[in-house]
């Protein structure tokens, strides 16, 4: 008889083996993705995001609410000296559109890094007509939007503080302007179904429907062939309290750790996108270049310890990281919900 403990052991052993292989191949490589934390604040309060509830801790720790233009310009200058041509995400953590220097930062990136690909993760709450046109004129390559429900009820149960009609209308306006200007920006609509999230992460059964297929059905007619939908199958556990125990399981973030360079509002190059308080950093770009920080001995030691599960040596947040690695559980739950939803739609057609 196969025990649950045996499955967990094999799963962690497999993940650890994959991490070590990835580390051996990529440990001397540069990054291909830069996540800029332009903001630590957001107008929404999504069920899966810790940013709104961390505002007091940000203030107590002296964290800046927005990245300054100076920090952004220094980062871009460092990337320019490397002839960087990878991805730059403007929406790391909070709502980048709240940054008072947002337009100037976008101009700087567009002018100084013409080969880089700019992506923006946003909830669309503040994306008006002028801003849509501005971004399309300044080489926005990809727009990623979470549309976590096909109706006002489902959407606003997941994204408290935001209005479904506002987000819907702003996205439709962006699509219209893209069509008029023949912009090359790709749109990715992500969906984190609140019903699945609350079941898996809080063990709460909420009275809203699982409606991923309805989201697709509504938006597909407006999108182009190159656009896409993505239902998030695995939900990160970053909105929960740290574990009281020292972590023993393998880290599931190694691929990101080896390829992604994150810069906080203060200019700190931090380790992981699941560290919203940016407790674990490699250095500050106002003191050293991005390349020097990335290739530093400090970063090499931290990454090596994480790969080898020496979390006590690494320190927080890794030492008490509560990421569950329950990929199989999440995927099976997705399959179950998907099959039920498709069966209901088929039955409705037949009757």
C-alpha cells in the first residue's frame, strides 16, 4: 500500500534532483527576466495577495511605497551596459500605475533598452484611454491581466476593492486602441478562480461558481490569435503566515531564482518574488551594478544553500517559508473542477 508520506518523499526527492540539475546548468548564467517593484501599494485587496495587509510592516521597516525615477534610471543604465534584451516586468508586487513617475520610467526603458521586451502585470483599474495609448506607443510587449471571474459577483469576491465594470471597460478600451494603432502588444488573461483558491488555501467553501470557461467565452471574441488565456493551476502560499518550523522541503522557486532579477522600490536586488517584505537581498543597485550583484559571492552562497536545502543558513524568509509544494493536489483539484464544469455545460446543451 502506498502511503501519503511515501508520495511526499518521492515528490520532494524529484524536485530536489531537478533543482540541482538546473543549478549545475545555470549557476554561471545571467538573468533573462527583470522584475521592477515600482510600487508597494495597490488599490485592490485580492484574496491571494499579501501586499494590502503588509502596509504597516512596510512602514515599520522603512520600505518606500514607490520606486524613484533615480533608482529606475540606474537600473536601466546598468542593463544598458549589458546590452540587455530580455524581459522587464513593471508590475512586480503592487500596482505600478500608482507610481507618480510611472510614465517617465516607461520612457526611460523604452528609449534606453530598445531590444528589451516590456511586460506589465496590472488589474486595469487605472488603465484609462491616454495611458493605454501611451504604453502602446512606448513598446509594451505584453499586458497580463487577472480577470478572476466572469461576473461582478465572482470577480469582486476575489478582488475586493475593485469594480468589475471598470476593469472590463478599461480592458475593452485597451483592446480597441490596440486594434486602431495596430500595436504588437500581446494580451494574456490570467484567471485565479476564487472558488478553487479558497478551497485549497483556506479550506473555505465560498458560494460562487467556478467559471473559467465563462471568462474565456466572454473575452475570446475580442482577442487576437496571439493572445491567450491561462488558468492558474497552482496557487502560491505567499499570503499565509510564515511557518513556525524550519523549512525542510525543497524550494519550488529555483527556476525563477536562477533566471530572474528582482529590484525593490529601494533598489535592493532581492531573492524571490514570494518575499514581499524583501528581507533577503543580494545588494543595492545604487551602490553596485546589477551585474556585480548578480555575480557576487553573496548571491552564489545564498543560491547554493537554497538548492541544497540549507535554509537555516539562508535566513528568513526562506528559513520559515511555508510554500507547500502541493503541485499534485492543486492539479487534481483543477482537473476535478474542470471536468465538472465541462460536464454541466454539455448537459445544458443536450437538454
